C-alpha cells in the first residue's frame, strides 16, 4: 500500500473530536437548545438569531446537521433585504429570551423577510 507523502507548504486538516475535551457543552449546542424554543427562529432548515454588542449587530444562522454536526455562519443581512435598523429593532424588541448575553431572537419583520427566501 503506498504511503502518503508530505507536500511542502500544505498543513494537515484539523481533527475535531466528537466531545469537548473537558466534557463541556459547546456554545453552539446551547444556542441551538434555546432557539428550539422559538418557532419563529426556524426558517427552512436553519435557525436564525442575532449576535450583538455595542459596536455591531450580526445576523447568524445555525444549521443542525446529522448527529452532533453543526454548520454555523454569519449571514450578510443586506443581501437578504434586511437593514441594519431591522437588526437593531430586533434587539430592542427582544425581552431577554436568550440566557446567553449578546444573543437575541429575530423580530417578526426579520422572520418575514427570511421566510420569503428560505421557506419554499
């Protein structure tokens, strides 16, 4: 059987364990657990939420794959017809639903805009 050769300048792929080294729950699992309580956050096959701090507001999406696989990305909200003001309004309207600081559920307006694109 031929052996794999090292190619100069190429790094090996990172290995991701199934469990966290200290047996803790990942942040994405906590986010998903909270999002599952809100039907309006599940759009298409993704859970949407807002991550915000004093400097910026980001629309994020968490896709639960099979088993413990999660695909997480920051969404360019402007390409989805969602303005910066829409995100800020979502944060203002949120009643502290998330127990994680800096995370917020989406407003009905943001939900409606996303459903036009993802609920087919």
